[in-house]
C-alpha cells in the first residue's frame, strides 16, 4: 500500500493486514534464507546482504537477544512502525511495516515463514530467530531472517540479519539507491534497538 499525504489510520492498516493474509508471496524462493546464513549466493536477480552486530558474550546475552527478537524489538525505533493483528512468532502470521518519509507512506506486508529449528540450538554455534517474506503489496520483494548467533568457542554473541531482496514496485525501482540506503540504515537502527532492549532487561 502506498499513500501520499496523511498517514493511513490504524483501522485502515489493520484491515489491510487482514486482506494481505490471503495473498501469496511475491517471490519464488520462499524459505531460502535458511541456506544463506553463512555462505551461498542470492537467488537470480536478487541482492544478498548479511549484517552482523556484536552484542556481548555468554548464554545470558544469547537468551536476552533471542527474547528481544521474539518481541520484535528490532523495530523499536523511529524509522519504522511494526503493525500486526497479533504478535506471535509463528508460521503464517502476517504483519506490516509502515514507513513514512516526505509525505509518502508505505505499508509493507510480510508473512512469517519459519523459525530456526532445534538443529540450530546445538553444535559450535547456537542460533535462534525467524524469517519473514514479502507478500503482494510490499514495495520490495524478498526475505529477511532476524537471528542471534552464539559462538561456543569465542563466547561471542551477534545479532544478525540475513536478507535477499530487490525492488518490487515502480516506485522502488525509481528510488533504488534511496531504498538501499534506507535498508542499511534500518539494520543499524535495528541492532541499536536490540542492544538497548537487552540492556534494559
């Protein structure tokens, strides 16, 4: 959804999320981020980004970051608003990310695809998190995985984002350099929000 001028009302956004629950993903590589965490290339035509932010050491930090991700704390900043009908991190739950700049508002639907399973909870690097993918109506197309890694050897904990994407609308193609800049800015702000959340816990 793209709106000019006034921000869409809460009721309009909620109705839009309900509508988007029935829509398909707008890209064909659903679930592929789970195979791109540490290696591999983006699907054809997509850009791959791997972002990592050191947050501390030890199991307590890993647990705190995992909990913060499950509470959507990476969206707790001024750049974006996360909207949902319910906050559960479960497959199929549809949410919307609202961005506003210079009188232009976009409401971007995405649906949770998977959570990192128990296999990621054992071995030298423990991981926790979830991914969502864009659906019809999002100005971009692609998939984003929010996760935390705990390296058992170094004891270091990193908040990470693994994402592949490309513009999904004429507006996004025209403004591609600006969109890429905003995506990088969002990841930095998401990491700062996670760091703040675990400090307050």
